[in-house]
C-alpha cells in the first residue's frame, strides 16, 4: 500500500529508510510469507527497495487511500485517483 501511495499518488506514510527496512525484512522472510498478494512482489524489487512495477489490485488502492487519510490530515481528491489510474496504463 505504501508503494501505491508513493509511486501512483506522490504521497508517503513511511520515510525512505523505513520503507527500505521493510523491504529488507520482507526479502529475508520471503519464502515463509503467505499472503494473497505475495505474487505481486519479487525478490529483485524487494532487494532494490522498490514497488514501482507492482500492478496494484483495486482492493490495495482503496485500502491505501483509506490508510493514508486515517493517518494524515490530507485527503486525496477523486481526480488524483482517476489521474493515477490512467497515467501508468
């Protein structure tokens, strides 16, 4: 979700350092992780601490926006969500 916010909506919840640490932890335990969206990640992206290539499902996009808005004073306008949808396709 944090990758979607960063790469698609130009917003952050985590600092770069914290995100890098999370990627490192995911990479270290990748084989034992069970999650419905694990197939969206790969070791190469995790080792580079990037989520740029992820094709985010709608559920992730929606949850990311709600998560961001609940932890900040910022609201993401609908037009930004529409723009993000069409910018990468």
